[in-house]
C-alpha cells in the first residue's frame, strides 16, 4: 500500500490532494471546537476570546482552494516549468522549457518585440515558481 502510494505521488504532475474537501473538514473541526468552547461563553467574553478569526481564515482557505481547483482544471500537465521533454528534440529534456522554447527560434521571429516579451514572460514564470517553492521551505 505504501509503495503504491509513493509511486502514485512521485508520478503525479499535481499532488492528488483535494483542498476543497480539506476546507470542509477544517470547518467541521472548527465548528466542533467552537461548540466545546461555548460551555465557557462568559469567560470567553471576559478574556476577549473569539473564534471569528479562525472561521474567517477557514473561509479564505476554502475560497482560495476553489480558485486553485479551477486553475488545476486548466493546467497543462505536459509542460513542467523546471524540466520537460524538449519540443525541438524528442530524445532530450530541457531545463526551463518555457524559456528554452521562447529562445529557440527567436532570431527567425518577424516580431522581435513580441518574441522578447515572451522570453521575459517565461523568465517571470520560472522566477515566480522557484521563489514560491523556496518560500515553502522557510521556517514559519
């Protein structure tokens, strides 16, 4: 079972983690703990304890999760930002394939401005992806 799970996760372009379900469960957990705390409602008022920020964060998570779910539906699963099969050499792979593809025929492109704008766009995509991945590694 573990081996099968590891294989599935390692081979997935996008991890099969349903954030919509996770948001629903977060809401259930928060409802449960909030109901437990209601037994101490007077003390919560006295000490200024509120679950509203938690519920607000869960609502935000659910909204962001719905947006992510929508974006996943439209993602190109054949093109990885860091490494992908070359569109110009089927036997090799390329690092930063979006940048590579944008640069490959740039000299033959009639609209040089548009061609270099695409290079800049692909660099921005790669930069954002690497930076975002790095941000997840920070100690919070």
